[in-house]
């Protein structure tokens, strides 16, 4: 009787070890796998969205007019296509930008859920946004 119990426990242990190796191997493969490059269609669609801001849709979404400064910024197509650039203020502050997002509802749908609850007010043709951003 004791031999049967030891054999059963041994079989369960072997099964658990095999399962752990399988799960750990899959995690390692996923962790070290290089991400796939976006397709040409995806890049073309993103570029089209970036260069054609949907200000009317955004105005309806936020309930107020998009400032001219933002509209003028999105008219600068060369600037929008740049990546990893920095902006400097006159007082020496610097802001680094990896890349720009399209100004459309699809972009808003893809942001963090907490940022979807942003309250926007207009003050001197500038947007001020407040939201709780998770740590």
C-alpha cells in the first residue's frame, strides 16, 4: 500500500515539474522574442491618421473648440513625422517626445482608462487637463 502512495506522489511531482518547465519555457520565449515589425499597411494607415487630424470629431468629444495652436501644430507635417525630438523653453526646461499621436477618436480609445476621465477646461486658448495617473 505504501508503494502505491509513493508512486502516486512521484507521478504528481513529475507532472508538476513538467508543467512548470512548459510554462517557464513559454514565458522565456515570449520574453525574449523580438516584436514583429509593423506591416506596410499599418504604417501607411498611421501616417494617414497622423497627417489628417480629425478636429471636428475631437471638438464634439470634448465639447469645446480645439485651439488654433494645436491645429497649427498638426499642420506642420515635417514636425509630426519626426521621432525622439526635444523641445526647449526660454528658461532652459526641456521636454523630450518619442513620437506624436494622431489627433482622432481612435487614439483616444487607445489611451489609459484613467485618462479617458480627463476634465478639460479652456483658459487663454490652452488646454489644461487633470487626471489621476497610476504610479
